[in-house]
C-alpha cells in the first residue's frame, strides 16, 4: 500500500467525523502553507560603460553591431546582429533572417551559434554579443528571446564552459557571466538522461 496523500487523509477524516467539505478545503489550504517551500532566484548582471570594455569584448560588440547591417528584416524593420567569440579568438557573426511565415524566421543569436557549431564544431563559444538597430540607428540593450536563451544554454552545456552574454547598447553594455544565468530553472540535457 502506497503512502496516503494529505487529501486522502482529510477525506477520510471528514467521512469518519462527518465534517463538511468546507472544513476539508480550509484544512487543505492551511496545511499546504506548512509544506510549501519558497526559493529565491537571483540573476546577477553587470552594466559597463562602453569605454570600460576589454578590447576583445569591444571588438566582439563592434562585430555584432556590424552584423545588424546584414539582417533581413523587411517585416519588423528590427535588425539584430550577434557575434560569437570562440575560444581561439575567432569571431562568427549572424543576423536575424525574417520570413513572411513569421515562425520560419531565425533570430540572430541562433544564426550565429548554429553557424559557429557547424563551422567549428569542437571550438567552445566563450562569449556572445547581441546588438539591434531600427530606422538606421542602434538601439539600447536588448535581451534574447526565450527560444534563443534555450539555444545559448545548449551551446554553453555542449562545451561545458560558461558563455558570457553581452547585450550591446549605445552608451553601455549589459553583461551576464553565463547563458544559464539568463534562464533560471532551465531545461537541458541533464533532464533527458535515464536514471
């Protein structure tokens, strides 16, 4: 016989002692408060003035900004560029590629990471810079969408090294030390393993 749940015990008690269902729900609500746990998740980011970026990260940011010019965004007019820095110093860029069937387009982050994974399959990505422009002008820092965050996490886990994420603005850069920090309670390869 398996372990009885709180609900089963409360039903048993209400039937035996003739208590009302209202009492059952009241007890259930208050018992959940005793058994529930709360956790606090924190995401630590740093914001740097452009002048304080190390030279390598500054070059990476410039590559992401330049990649916005190769974006194909006739529908949204929102041009995004991404630049992946590989462990050997190689920079691989990508830009968003839209499609009239909207879900068929790809974000710049995925284009850059998939290109890097194809061209340099054994070379870890150590940083990714993301920039955006609209109406011919760069915009302030933008954050990757949920699907891109999942792809960033996969690239990070693929190589077993944190991937720094730089969100490029016109005056400052927002920096996350790892892709995982942008995706709390993430789903990854570890969740697919048989135990």
